[in-house]
C-alpha cells in the first residue's frame, strides 16, 4: 500500500479537534465567530482524514483565513486610516508574521471566490471533492470485502456475479463480493499515485526548464538535447517495456517512473516561457543585482508561470491515471486489491465482459475514472480564471 494513503480514524478526529482550537480561539478574540467556527470545522475534517498531515497545515491556513477578516495593517495609511506622520514602518516579528498570514488568508479567500464564480469550474471542484471525501470517509461506513462470499451464490446460477439489487446497489463481482465496497476502497490508491506522478513530472520539468532558460549556454544545450532524446521515444510503449522488466515494490516507484518519462514536453514549454520572461525588466534587474538563481526562479519567474504550471499539472495527472490503468489492465504491474484498475483487469480475466449481469462490476470503475477525469478538466477552468487576470476582468 502507498504510504500516503489515509483513512479517517478516531485518533485523527482528536488531532483535528485540537488543531481546530487555534482558529476558533482566533475568531473569538477578533469577534469573528463565523470565520472561527468555519476554521474549526476545516481543521476537524482535515485532521480526521489525514491526522497530523492534514491538521497541522490546516491550522496555518484556517488561522490565516480568520485573521484576514480582522487584520488591519497599521503601516498602511489607506487601510488603518492613520495620518501619514503616524505610520510607523517598524514592525516586530509577530506583526510581520500576522501581516504575512493575513495576506495568505486573503489570497485563499480570493481563490475560493474565483471557484464559485465559474459554474463549470465549481462543478469540477465539487466532483474532485466528492471522490476525495468518498475515498477518505467512505471506508468508515462501507467495510471492505476482500474474501469470497460463496453463500451469496444464487441457486442454479453458474457464476457468483450478480446484477445491482436493493442490497448491493452495484451488484456482486466474480467472487460474490460487493462491488460498491471495492469502488469505495479502490479509488484512493489510483488517485494518489496519479497525483504523485503528475507532481514529479511537473517538478522535474519546471526545475530543468527554468535552469535551461536562465543559465543558457552549455546547460541549456545539454538539457535541450536530453529532452529531445526523450521526446523521440514513445512514452507509453517505453513505459510498458520498463514495467515488464522492473519489479515495483510500491506504487510510488511507479509514479516516479512515469514522472521521469513524461517531463520533456513541459520542460521545453517552461524553457520557452523563461526565455521570454528573461527579457523583462524585473528579471533583468534581479540578474543585475545578483540576487541568485533560486530567488530569480522562485520570486520572479515562477509567479508569472503559475497558471501554465497548474494546468499542466492537471493534464499530466490525467495522463498518468490513464497510463497506470493501462499497465494494470495489461497485468504488467503487481495487482493489489482494492483498485479500480484491478477491477477492470479481473473482470476481463474472468470473462465477465460477456455476462450482462456483470455490468456493474465492469462499468463502475470505468465510469468513476471518466467522471474523475471530467471533474479535473472542469476544475482546470476555475484554475485558469484564478491565475489569469484577463479572464477575471471579463467576469
């Protein structure tokens, strides 16, 4: 199983409750009750789902959102309504931290408002959120059926497969197990592995593309030559060959393999963007001041490419999901249940494609994958609007 997979636990609920006290206390202190209660609920759900991995980051985000409702920058005469001669630009570390957190909270609120404005993007966001909630909280209500249930075989039936019914709304698979159980428990591993693959490919492409565009010279020529070499090799056939040779001990290794093989296209696009941005005055100024490569990439270049990077991350994640399902369908990676791809593979192996009563077993994972992909595409519409000022101005 993947180390990042998570299921809601009572211990996580306690962690979420403790973490939620921070934004709740902040809301009470600033008399922002609704924001404080909302932050408490966010921490509660996030901690319940992911434990410390969800509770701790949500403390900072919810605290920032609550603080953004009440914080007034006393250094700014336009927000504090102080006289110019009363403005003091000296601030303590605590005041600096509060100002930065309030800025993060304001950005988060703007992010959610942009999602709400775009109807199709909001539908996609709800779709992604639905799959996440089902994968994390669904196992609390629907237990996993891993062993066969011979007692469910109908008298005179030649197969354990059964069509949807009131008791089993998606039917039974070839071992008499509830298909709904495998749908609830089988999506998390595929989604996380695909996201990991997309993140790895995007990180490699952004780092190498930015380095090639900014450093130029031999570095640019070498990285461009390597990317051209990878582009000449069909990625999916190469992935099939490597998957048949390499024994994967974890799903993360499969994500790493996909990420290593699918960075060149985005890398060349990032390089072209960086070469264009390099001619801008603010980048030239940063180079002249010798602020360092890391500062130029993270502070000057990446903020102007975040829209393109975010959209390509979604595209790469979608491609990774299709590739992983293809590998599982062909039986070239270890088959670990529960998994949507394994459901399709076993259905083909057991010949249920020719059984009308097995429609639930075969169509359920296919429809789920298609709906998740559609949700990602629709959600990307909101992301494009969030990061593109021209689209925001057109609303």
